């Protein structure tokens, strides 16, 4: 696991019960605020590429906006097909003052 945290959003822009997509040139992150707890998942739905950060939060799950597959936000586990190939990656998150930071995963070696 990387300790290379990068700032990605302001906590004031992500109130409880909301989510957002953050796209950079090489990386897409879905940020979620579930009852004050911040989580980050890969933004790309493994089904057909929908933006999970634009989905609907239902408790601890997000429903993909394209075809309604649901993913467990704290773990990335896909409810519809709970096998590892359908799960989405979770990223470490920390909040420093008002800045949400996430750990960029190390590139495969
Ligand atoms: S692209 Fe997400 S459920 Fe189809």
C-alpha cells in the first residue's frame, strides 16, 4: 500500500449523503460521504464503465447511474456479481484540515 497521499477535494464540497466523480488525466476516483465517513473507490464501474461517483447512495451502497448495479462503498464489493473481478478498487482516505487526500496506488511492477 502506498503512503503517497494526494489532495483531491475539499471536505466542504462533499456533505454527508453525497458523492462525486474526480477525473484526472490518468485516474478516476469516486468520493463518498456516508454519515460523515469519507470513502474513495475507482470511479469506473466494471460492468460497462459508468461513473460510480455520479451514482445514488443507498445506505452503504452506491447504485451505478448507468444500469443500477450496486457496490458496497467501504469495500468495493459488487452486490450483483460478488466475485473479485467485478469488485472496484478502494483507496485509502484521510482528511487533513479541510482537504480530502487519497493514497494513489503504486503502479504494477
Ligand atoms: S456501467 Fe455500471 S451497472 Fe452498467
